[in-house]
């Protein structure tokens, strides 16, 4: 009996028994590592995106705070020299139930007419950003003898003249009416609104419709009072209050008036608003007067040789029907009204030197001469005394650009940072 021995040779590479499990485990480890890496990257990206969104929102909130500060400083000039003013206290932005965040703004005095503003924006997702600006307030300077925000009508033999060869100009940011051939405007008469096409008024070169508007400063009686208190001796400032109290520039009581009483020639009539009237030719006292209420000047105090040195500031209307001879007691500032100014019926000898400024409208209706400029902010028509700016019946306005009343001009950014 023969035996056959068969020898079988195995190739290790082809024998995969025993390798499947390790390979499977290795693949699972690799896949787990990849999954963990992907999840980690995704979580990081989510956090980065959230942080980026919070930073952007906080930056926008801080910028909104700066805009709030600019508007407040522009409309409240008295804040400019004051330190540590809390302009905005955690103002929320967004709709109810979905507030994006808040902004908080402080200002601090940083020099003459300069403040440092710090605005902090804080988001609902805890992002926060501070923005800093150094802001300087400039002073307004007018190149126009008559300047209004609302419509302006000129008629009669009104003259707008320039002395020194400049600034005998008229401008309105609205419509202009020129009625009559006796009108004499040496400079340019311009209107951002409608300009009369068939007027035979005598106007200077450059007159007509223009595409630009002029910046009109805010006429706020309280601002002028604050400037008077800050720059004039206390005994030259008189605060005539609605309740009958008379105070000096330091708010020291001088006298209490009952209805019908007088102080420095000004008679007091109690009411809301109070009424103040000067109707004599004597008894006047020099100074800067701040009135709560309406003012009427129907007398003729002062003379060419001895003018009444006075500035009248009123929260209400100023009505002048007399023929006073006056010059300003406060830098180039004559009459400031929180509502309207109505001047009419004056003799030809009346001369007004300085700014005449109305928060609402003005009427120049007499034969007076104004050496300075006349300004109307046209902020509204709450008074109703004067409904549209007018110059008629022969007023003459002489202006040489030399008047510098304490009117705040545009804000300028000096520096910025985070």
C-alpha cells in the first residue's frame, strides 16, 4: 500500500483571517477621531460666529450712542462746557421681547468748547464695545443779513445793504417772495425753494434758486441765559421769572413781584405765560434780561447820545412797537425769542445793533435800521403771533459779517478711538 503525502503551501498575504477585527477597530478609531474633530471645529465655528455677531452688534450699539450724543450736544449747546454729563442712560434698542442691547453715553469737558464722549454698546448676548470721540463745538457765523429756515416774504422799500463790501445777502431754505420794485438787496437773494421768476426787485449777482440749504442754529433762550450767567457779572443779569420772582445772575433773589408790580421799569402781569411790558421813556436799567413769558416794549427809552445797553431774552414772544435806542449788553446779541419776534411801527431814527433771533418766525414791519443780522429757526408755529417771516414797510438791514453772537455752529470730530 502506497501513501501519498501532499504538502499545501499557504500565502500569508492571502490569509486575512484574524485581521478583520483589528482593521475594523482601527477604522472605528479613525472615524471616531474624525467625527470628534468635525464636531470640535463646528462648535468652535459656532462660538466664533456668536462672538463675531456680538462684537458687530455692540459696535453698532455704541455708534447709535454716539449719534444720540451728537444730536443732544447739537440741540443743547449748554452741555458743551459741562463735565461728566450722562447723555444717555442704558437706552434699549430693538422691539419688545427681542431687545438687541443697550447703549450708555457720558461726556466730559476736555478743553475750551471741547468734550470727550464715551459710548458703550452692550448686546443681549454679552458683547460689549466702547467708542470714544473728542468733539469740538464751533461757533455759527452768518454770511447773510436775513436767514430763515421757512418761507420769507420781502416787500415795500426794504433795503438789505452791505457795509465793507460784503454780506448784504438774503437766504431762505424755503420759498422766497420779492414784492415791489423798491426792494434793494445789494448782495445775493437766494432760495432753496421757489424763487420769484418775474420780480422786478433790485437784487445782486448770484440771486436765484439754489440747490443747497444753509445750516440754521438752534435758538434756545435758556442757552443764551446760561452764556450770560457764565460771561457777565451777576449784577448785570436779571432773571424775570413767571412766578414774579426777580433773580440776579447768581440766582440770588432781588424782589418778588405781584401782578401789577414793576422792576427796573418792567411791569409784571401774572399768568401762563406771564406778560412783561416796558412802556416809558425813562427808568430803564442797563443789563441782560431773561424773561419767562412774553415781552412787549412800547416805550422809547435811550437816545443816540445815551443808548440803553440791553439784551432781551424771552421764552415767549418779543413785541416791539416803540422807538428805543439800544445797543447790546451781551456780545452782539440784541433780541432772542423762544417763539416769535414782531417789530413794527418804529420811527425812522430807531437803530438796532446785534442779532435778532427767533426760534419760530419774525416780522420786521417798521422803519428801523438793523446793524447785524436777523435769523429765524422756524421750529414751529406754536405762538401764532407771526406765521411767516416778513420784512416790509421800510426796514434797512446793514451787515458786514462782523457780528459774532454766541450761537453754536456744527460739531467737529477732533479724534476718535476704541
